[in-house]
C-alpha cells in the first residue's frame, strides 16, 4: 500500500527514535511549564527539565489516569492558553461527569494527519467516497474520520449514526468505497442490506473491542475487507493506531506522535507479544499533553511487518479493558473471549450479552444470552454445545440461554452493550 506520509510512516526506526527523543524532551518542558498535577509529579520524581530525561527513563516516570482527569475537571490538565483552544471533545464519564479534552489548532492538524494515514492504509485515496457512520459531537469518532478524510482529499459523507434506512439509501445512491462506523453497527447495516451488492470495498471499524470471528461475520455480510481502528479522546481520537491492508492483522501505531508501552498490573513494562495495559505518551499534543496515560485498554505490541513499507510499531486488536475483566470463581475472563467462542458457531448471530451475575456473593456466575440466526435452531442443543465450548476455552462452566431472534437489543447509535453486571433485582435482559 502507498504511504500517505512516507517520512513518518516509512522512516527507519532508529531515525524515528531520534525524532521521538527530541519531541519527548520538548513535551516534558511543556508539561513542567504548566505547574499542574503532571508537573508536580514530574518534579517529585526529580525531573526539572526535558534535558533530565530520555525515553529510556520513561518507565520510571509517574503515570496519569482517567480518575486524575476527572479529579481536575474540566480543564485542570490543560497546557495551552485558553485563547489557543479551538474545540473540545470528550467521552462519557461516571455520574454524568464527562472526560473533556481541549484541542488546539495544532492538535487538530495532527489528528487529521494520522487519520488520513489510517484511511490511506485501508486503501482510501483522493478518489474515495467515505460513508462516515460514526456519531458526530463530543464523541471523537465522526469528526475524527471527517478531518482525516478531508485531509486525504477524499469525499466524506457525514451521515453520522442511526437512521439505517437513510444510510442504506445513501450507500446505494452515492456508491462509497469506504465504510466507517462501529463494528456492531456494520453488522446491523449488513443485516439490513440483506446481501444486496454494494460498492463498498473496505470498512474501518472501531470504538468497540471486536474479534476475528466478528471480522469474518462483517466481511461475509458486506462482502468487503474489515479493518480495525483504535483511538481515545484523551490521546487524540481515532487514528492513534489503525490496521492497514498489509499489517498482518495488527494495528500500526502513529508512534511519531504517540509513544506506546504495554505494562502489567503493577505498571511494569511487558515484552512484545505479551498482553498488557496500553500506556500512551502524547509526544506532540499541545492542548492537553499527557505523559504515560494508562488507558485501561488491554493488548500486546509487536515490531513492524518485515519487508513492508510501514516501519511502525504495531498493536494487537484489543483483548478488552482492565475494568471489563471479570473474575469468575478465580478465573479471569474478558468478554471478547466469550465472543470468540460464540461466533465460531454458525448457528449463533453476532447479537449477544455477557452477564456477570453476582447476586450470590459467595458464588459468581457467568451468564450468556445468545440469539440463533433462525427459529429452526434447536435451542437446548445449542445451549449445551456452547456450555461445552465455553468451558473448554475459559475453564469454567457458564449458564447459556438461547433467546428468540431479535431479543438482544440492537444499537444504532454509539457503542454496543456487550456486558452487564447483575447484583440484585430483575435480570438485565428478559429471559435470563
């Protein structure tokens, strides 16, 4: 695949490291100049200027997390002057308190650039028409793709989320070659299209962890390549990392702007290929730069694919989130592991709900609600088979309930709900 920005994507790693080192020292000076929480923690660690540290020292520096951002709501970690902030994005938080991130014009330019690279790696060009089904607003998905598509020179159709009938009409009439939305909505669109041929060649799907099994479902429904994209508003939005057509099923990290680590539960770095929590440092961001931000997202890292034009560090598809990891009778379980088992069974539709049942604190249960594709499926047999398959994969016995098709709620806007916790009262889904 042709590179959108060869000097960034295809440069020798040792030369990129020199750029990263310079940008890291500048970042440390920017943060120290704010006097905010991060600056206090750096000074407590003995850092007085960017000249005091290198990227090799990164693992010894303090981390920052979402709770720190909430505690300094709305803009206590902002580094730029107020008049330099051109927009604010964010994500939902607890108790109605969102995570708000201020952006400068320079941040928007970086975001547009990395998103253009991501789209280019998926095969998009200036001649492409991008059907953008991500939501617009505080959520970074819609506008992130919009910035990147325009930066690339493609035509962006800003459909946003929901209104599926209108989406289908626009796909039929405007003949886009690129689809961007959540993977769960791609499934919804594919079912609504009912195998009708389209002009779509590739889809770039993110905002939710999704498995190889769901990739196969999407590609079968829509007859196109399905690629993963990763991002979070605290770092920049979508475009932090993205799978390309030649990246071997992993996502290329835009590491000239975002330095990535993977750490264990104690915060210690883990070797490449080992699952850990992703930690990002925003080397070039100016609105709200972050040093060693613990994302809560779980994945593994790897070197570039040998012999390919992109020389960027890669990350795996997300395994899940640290706060989504369930401990069921002493066994660690991620919902994506359950999904991998469910979608291997051709009788099971991609609509399901994993329920952590803790009504009895002495014995937790994992309940899984699934839908067969058709009414003709023998539900007791399906339940028995899935109990066995889940036991083999997870090492625990789950309670599986096969519901009528259409029982699991669909999500047209936003992220699909895949996990629920049941502590008391009525079940989170009728039939459980």
